[in-house]
């Protein structure tokens, strides 16, 4: 069975849709749209210079990525701080990731140890903020952060669990960026350093406790309660 080649018009529409989504995603991540703000298709279409259809595709995709909500009146909005999903995602991560870290410590070999050390070094040396990228984390830091956490857990050797981690990480990225501004005194560098130290010391109990606390602090920054 032969695959039908995409027409130039179809390829162009797909490219526009991708560009619109990336523009919208980056704007939400930068904080251009505050939590709870309406995302009006007409305004976004004018801003991006694209059709309403293209913007609606981008918005639907943003909903799927957890970056926007579809409202009952068929509009769209940025999720709010109080959205229960953030606590549900945090609960899922606190349940799954410490168990994965225990498995990594049990199963990880010397190559895993080297990757963990390298990933932490990269994270520690990557500036978290840059004036040209606004008040939120830089894209480079966000990627170094993801790779450090992922490397810690990939020693578990279970691709199904790693797929679950990837989905939960994507779903929680927006909340993580918000939490940095609501807990400015938090010493994330020290938390990451302690994670590396306990993992490489093969202290599964301490590492699992440090990771659970790390995840709890992120979720707590989005609520009025204490961790």
C-alpha cells in the first residue's frame, strides 16, 4: 500500500498550525497569559497573523498538552493556580517516581552513575533565568532540569514507567514554572545536589525521601497551605 504524498497546501497548513501552537505554548510558558486568563481565538489569530481555524487547532492541542482549558461556553483559558489537576499530578508523581528511583538505585550500573553526575553538572551550570526570556525559567534550564530528573529514573530499566514519567512531566511543566515565583526563597540547587548525592551513594531510602519532598514543595507552592 503506497502512502499518499501530502499536497503543498496541506503541508503549508500543517506548518502554520505547528508554528501557532509553538507560539501559544511559549507565550503561556513565559507568563504572557496569566493563570485563569481567557485565550480568545480572534485576538490570537490577529496577533499571529493566521486564520481562526489554525488558532483553534493550536488551542485544542494546547488543551491536550495541559496548557489550556476548554470552558463550558466553548471558550479557552489558561488553567488557574487552584486547578485540582496540579495536586493530582503531584500525587501521581510522588507515588510513582520515588519507587522508580529506588529501582534505579538497585539496578543502575556505573554508566548510569556517570550519566547522573553529568546531567547534574549540566543542570548546575545552566543559568535558570535570562533577561531575553522573561521572568520564567530559560528553555535551556528547563531542558537540563528535565534530563536530570529523567536520568535519575532511567536506571530502572522499565520503558513503560519511563513513558509514564514523560507524560507526567509534560503535564506538570506549567505548574513547575509558576511555582518558582510563588516560592522565591526555595533552594532548588541544594535539592538537586542532595538528589544526586543520595542516588550515587545508593541510599534508596534517603533518595526516595528527598525526591518526594522535592515534588511536594513544587505542588505546595501553588496552594495556600504548607507542604
